[in-house]
């Protein structure tokens, strides 16, 4: 018998294995992800992983907060306007 091992070679030390993450999403978001993956040449999984990584990096970057803060303030102000009309 041969001493050759079958299967995939082991990953080098420090390199993590990937794991599955099942999610449910809207058809609209799925279509956007599929289109982005196709235009970038990445797989759907690679596209999703890249975008998730970027979102976590953005959380630690105060320059990225400005737009989100303004959006949130607009949302709050619209709720206040509705509340004032109802009250």
C-alpha cells in the first residue's frame, strides 16, 4: 500500500477553517448580493463575507458614523412629527 494520504491537505497553522452560516433574507437583498458577486467575480459566499467584514471595520471608523447618525436623526424627527400630529 502507498503511504500517500487521501483528501485535502491540512491548512497551515493560524489559518482558520470556514464554517456555515445560514440566514434568511428578502428576495430583493438576495438579488443585490447575486448581482454584486457576479459583477465582482467573487462567489456569493465571498461577496457576503467581504461585505460583513467591511461593515465591522466601518463600526470602528468614526468617519463612517456621520451618515448613519444623520439617518437615525431624520428617522427620529419623522417619528416626533407624527407623534405631534396624533397628540
